[in-house]
C-alpha cells in the first residue's frame, strides 16, 4: 500500500484550492453508476421521477427490465413520468400523446397527428443505461459509454451470500460535504459522543491516522495506527470522560485494520464494523442537485440459512434504530450547515478530507472527448 | 372566410421566433378591457385589491359606480385598498390620511397637515377606466384611450336573453400557455380522455383542421373539416379504444361548424357546445403577472322564463361539476409545467397555436404614440 | 434648545437624497450598544443565537457574566451556539470539538487533534463586548472601541427607582421605517384612530410641530406648540368626529412639553405619557438584517414599595394589552409595506422624519479609522 498522508505531517493544505475539478462538481461526478431507487419502490404499472446529478429521470419497468428516459417531452416540456403506459414498450406523454420507444427514446407516433405524422422519427428523448441489481435500480448518468456496473459496485456485493438492506432519504446539503463528513474520522469523537451507540461503546480522544490506498486502487482507506483513548488537555482536564460501561481497556492501543473506513468514487463509504459484529455498513451520497443528496444507507452481512434469519432480525430490531437512525441522523444535521469550501480552516485530522478531495479531483472517471462528442450528438 | 393555415401543409414554424411582440407580452397585452372581479365580490363598503397585467389595482363601488385607482399611496407606498371610505367620493389612506378623489385620483387633502396643506392638488394616483356589466367588473389597463367596452365583449353577450355564470380562480402559469392550451385542439384527445365528460362522449384520433377568421375579423376559428374517429397506428394498434357507451357513429365524419372553437384578443376563448346542448362555454385567461393568471370560466345560455330556470338548475347540478371542475382542472395542471417558448418542438396540429401566436403578435391593439405620451404624462 | 425645523416652513426635502449614510445603513448603525435579549431568556447552561445588525451572535452566561462570540466555527462554519459548555470558560464546537476561550475567542484546543495540536492559538473567533443591565443583555456590535454602556442608555434608566418591563418580538420590515414610524406624529391621527386607547382619549386633527434638540444633544424632540383638535376640511366636513367620551376640552390647545416624543441614536424612542399617567414608554428598533428588526417595547415607572406593586399590576392588566398589543401592533402592519426611500413623496408633517434622517445621517457614531483598522486586524 502506498502511504498518502500522515497525521504527524504538516497541516494539510486548506485555502490553497488544489481541487478545481472537485470544486466544479457541485451537482456530482457524472460518469458513474448511481443507486437511484430501491427496486420495491418502482411498480410494474407506474413510472417514477427522480433527479440525479442534475438530470431529470423518468424510470419505468417493462417485462422485468428497467428503462430510464429524460423526463421531459420535447414538444412542450411536460414530464413524461406523468404519462401513460398503455402501449407496451412505449411511453405516451399525458399532454398530446407523443409516443416514445422506451429502448432508444425515439418518437414513434404523435397520436393526434394521425398515423402518418411527418414528425415520426425526427426527435428523440435521451435514454440512460439502467440496471436492476441487488434490490436496487442503478442508472448511468454519464456522457461517456457506460462501464460495466460491476466496476462501480464493491466487489463483496457480488458474493451470493451477501444479504443487503437499502435505505434512502433525500437530505438537504451538498453531496461533497456528506462524503467528507463520512470519511472524516475526527467529528465522530465529538458529534456522535452522545449517540445511543456510545452508551456501551467508547470513542478515543485522538488517533494516529494513516491514509492508504487499497490494492486495486479503488478505495482510499483511513486506518488508526495508534489510538489514544483518553488524554489530558492543559486547561480543560481529562477528555473524554467515560461512564461505567465505557471504563475498560487500556489508554493507548495499537490500531487494527479491522477498524478501517474506506471511501471510493463516486461517493461511496464502507465502514467495517469492529470485532465480531459480522456486518458492514455502506453509504452512498447520491447527488441530486447542488444542495440536496439522496442519502443511501446500506447494511450487508454475508450469511445464509438460519444465520441469515438471525441477521435480519438483528437489522430490524437493532441496527436500523441504533446505527441508521440514532447515529447517522446526527450527520444529516451538520451537512447543510457547512460553508462553501472557501470559508474553512483545516487541521491535522482533516488529512482524510484532503486525501479524498485530491483523490476525487484527480482520479474521477471522465469520457474520452470523442466518446462524449459522439454520445452528445446522438442525443440531439 | 380567409384560410390561414391548413393541416396538410408544411409543419408550422417552431423555433423560428416569429412572434416578438407576443414573446414580449409576458405580463399581458395592456390595451384591453379585462374581467377583473365578479360584481358580487365587491361590496358597497369595502375596497378590493387586484393585480391585473402587472398593475396593482384598488377597486371600489360608490353610488353604484365602479372606480379603480392604482393601489399605492404616493406618500409612503401603503396600499390604498387598506384605507377608509369615510368621506363620500374619496379614499383616505390608512397610514396618514391622504385623501384622494375617486374620479380623477387627485390628492384633495392630507388630513394631519390641516385644511390648508400646500400639498393639496399637487399629486395624483393613476385611475383606470372601469365598468360594471353583465355581473362582472371590467377594467381598462391600457395607456391609450379606452375603446368602448362593447368592442371587447363577444357581441352575443349583449343579447338580453343571455344568462351568464362567471367563475374565477387564480392559477399558476403564464397566461399565454393558458390561451394556447385553450385553442389547441390536439391535447384534448389525450389529456382529457379520462375526464368524466368522456365517459359518455368520445374524442377522435385525429382531424383535418382548418383555421379561419370570423367575418368581423375579431375571432380566429379552428374547424374540423374531417374527423377520423379511430385509426390504426403501426406498432401500437387501434387508437383510441372506446367503451360501450362510446361505441357508435361511423369512423370518418364530415366536420361541422357547430364544433368550432374560437379565440380572440386579448385572451378569450369560445367553445360552442355540440349538438343540442344549447349553451356556450367561454374562458378568459386574465394575466396577473408573468407566472399567474386569473382563470375565468363562463357558461352562457340564451333563455328566458321557465327555460332559464331549467338552465340554471343544469348549470349548478351538471355543468359546474363535469365541465368546469372535472374537465378544465386537467388543463390547470399542465399550464404551469410548460417550458419557455424556446424549448419546444411543434407538430402539425399546432397550427392552431401558431395561428394564434401570429394573430396576437401582429393584430393586438396598441395606442398611438401621441395618445400614450399624453396619458402617461397626465398620470405623472 | 436649538430649533431645527418648523411646521410652517417649506415642505421638507423629499426625493433629494440628502442622507447617504442613512441610506447605506440598511442593516443598522454598528457603533452602538443594542438590547439583544432579556436576561430571563438566557439560561445558565444553554447558549443562544441572535442576529443583530447583520452579525451572527452566540450568547452565553458563565459565572454570572455574559459572553458573546461570533456564531460560526472557523473550521467548517457550524454555529457555535449548537456546541457544548462542558469545559468551564470555554465553548466547544459540536462538530469537531474545537474549543474556544469565551473571553477572547482564542482557539485553545482542537480535541481530536490531541493535546499538542499545532493549530492551538493560531485562530480566533471574534468576540463582542456584552453587559447585563436592567434585565437586558446588551451587545456592542461596532468595529470601534466600545463606549460605556451608560452612554447608550436613557439616563433616567439609571435611577434606582426605575422599574422596567421589556418585551421583544422579531418583526418584518426595515428598522429605519420602524424608527420613522415611531417618531412620526401624523400617522397616529389616522392609523391609530380606531385603537382601543382612543375610545376614551382623542387625537387632534393637526398640530403646529416644532423639532428641537435636548440639552445634552442626544435626543431629537417633537413638540406640539399648538394643537388643533378638530378642523373643517372643504369638501369633506369636520374631522375628526368624536364619540361621547371624546367630546370635551376646547378645540385649539396650547401644546405642552409633557406631550413631547423623543428619538435618539441608534434607534430609540421615548414617549412620555400625558397627564398623571406617571410612566414612560420606550421603543428600540434593533436591526436584525435589512428586512427584519427586533421590536423592543419598554414600559418604565419610577416607583418603590407599594406603589411599585400597583404599577406592576397596572402593567399586566392594562398597559400590556391596550398599549403594547392594541396600539403598537397597528404599526407592525405598515412598516413592512413601505417602499424604499426612492418612491416616497413627503409632506409638511414629515419634518419629524426628515429631521431624524438628517440627525442619523450626520451624527451617528463612527470609529476612528485607526481604531477600526486595529480592531479588524485583531479579529483576523
């Protein structure tokens, strides 16, 4: 593993604005697959509307396959998701009955102009590659050719033993602050100190953190080489203070890789649960527009048979409440309160934030100019 | 009648932007009489406020006559409609008792400055010509001299046998999309297909439409020369499909003038009801500002005595519910969803839309420069 | 006393825009003490947030003393008022535990960076001078050195016999229109004519008003040299008309100084109650931002012992209801309806308004450039 940053190094760059691409991506990095909607939310008859990375989408399922069209009729601008599915394989606009093929978006008929309408075949709505996998509908929002969906999934999701719970809610705030908050270790020690989870568990005072890269290059990892459980702060005293249940273990620990938290593009977090918890928590911060994101919480265990049953029971009775509601909802509060990148002053623990920014800024996927030109032309 | 456009002709102009005056009239065409408020809504004591074509109006009734003033005191900007009527023939501002003559808007007294206030006679609020006719208050919003109100009324309204029901509601959306929607034939075949009215009646697949002009030049008319009730659309099948009650009459009909729909300036629609329905539906799309209009629905029958009684019963039990609520409220939904003129792509049935645009663009009333200059000066 | 303006003089300047500093002070005059919050609203444990004169404030009480900090953590912009008070003498940000000294705003620790964090002492949040006096928390919002609080208090507040009731509510509208409305005599004769207070009392038709300055130069005073109780307005008749309870006293009265209303900087009104009412009404129009102000109503009597008890009873049963709710709430209605300064036309009774504008424009306190430079630097 390559070592990218280190806690003891100089304070990270702050106001230097070394991440121009990242700064420009206010409504999201486009050339990726995003989890748009849980499968169970899209019926067989209805269409759904979603805004992802600034794009208006009309989603529908036909013969078990998912189709996604730009959600705007080229005639008068009415959302196609308000339209009708009366013709199999087609969407008809509610306003004037313009009928589009769901596979390629081509205008096949404009009903009230008669079967010989000369406008047939002269217009298209844009279509977006879409797949249904693992209980989720995934959409490619890029201008380039889509990569295989597997490239944008954590590979452990493909293990047949994976049992996955998805939860999505639209939240105010920019997606980048949500990622930075997720990969940032240091806020947890303060913001989450009064969460339910902390009543029996405890958080350290400060750590010696190392940022590394996974072997396949896809994930950034933050890992605590040393954990200082409690410290004396001149003028303030001992911090943190522990209750009865938290008072155990020694003060300085050797970190372990099992505590690592990982982040990858476009906006995906992985938190291995410590010890013998046997499940992993994921988050996707799916951009909606520059001030909203679709917060996606995922709990995964790799279990079968009776153990899968027990896992599901545990999810519904414990994880959903203590982790997803009690812990993560504290993050939802601070994301929309944050200033633009300009007004900040960073400190040493922000190495995770700056490493992520550099990673996203430099290594995000982009289409070749030729591909982009070809696809953009085709859409017009 | 002059033939303006024809269905079989070339597709109408679309993105060519041939209607600069129409595009500029975002808050309405000003040199017209507009129906602002039903008579019954304006009491004898109270004043009312209304915004029409971007103008703020203060309306009041005095000795049976209607007066309309600009709804803003020139002293500190408080709406005059909040003021008092304690002095006959005058309006007193609620804030500092500036007293204006309702006939010419002149400042007659500024009460707390004493009877000899030097500001008397030095300021005016603008007044607007107004008339009460046929249960409605009409206001001239133009800068030019007002034409006779009769010029802006459908002439059949003046028949003493006319019995008129007015209904007004403020709706989001620009008035132009409301007119275009009203005069556009083709959306009805799709948008209104599931309205209550359609359960017993039916709508055709497509028509051969002709746009003509009325003999007095005031109305544009769309008229179906040929009506194709049902057609076969390759790849889709027969459309529309009819239920038991709708299954009658032959597939291709000769159109008849009794089905014609007419539109005139400033924003008035006339829909003769088919067959022996014996009443006519009108709509005014009275502009409020660039994103709201006062939707005015009118039902008129020319009946007296017992037949008038039966007509009123029919209005209250059937027409109001099936036509005004059930049918037209579907239009209210699509008007505010429409794009600016730029983002559209038109098709052949939009001949009615483009004929209206050209008509409004070229033939709207405008004051002579001298009149406008004179009236604008007088108002200052 | 210097005579500044006179009712019989020329109509006051109106559109001439002679008050550039006043016009520029849309969010308030900064170099003053403002009453921000009643003492009882700030607890011992909680922090409070307030926006005054465009500044975001975090207020807290520690060991009986008030501290005010800029309400924004320099790290990521989170309001400090959401943070924790667990360390005496310090405020800890809720997000990452940056710990600031409440006395000088210096960053003392950044907890999750460990006790030796190099960021310690390198950053400050701005602090604001604050005092608790007379049941109210006062904050200095200026860039210059603070004057003694006593300089910004009416001196009669310092009399130990003063018993003071404070009432604050945030209202829409710009603070300047609120001051102008408060010092303006003429609107009372019209706007407040139907208030409860007027049922037994009466207001005159017009006055001969003189604007003078208090001996210490701090207050502008409007004083009625002559009061014309009722007058005949040609074309309108006698005005005002009085009910049975109001019909007494002669028509023209000699004014008395006991009716005077005073205004001073930054935005403070004083209304001596007439006759033997034995109490005085004050108002502060504390600017929040350019379209909101914290309306502060104050009732003061100088009484002790049993007479203080009777005064308090009178406040709670009568003054609060008839004066503070019934009378002043009519003013809250007109302040947000007013136009910008540009759209007005002034008349003779507006001498009070223009005298106030000139006073505020020319005589408002401002820091010396050196002081401002020094303090601004220190805050950065």
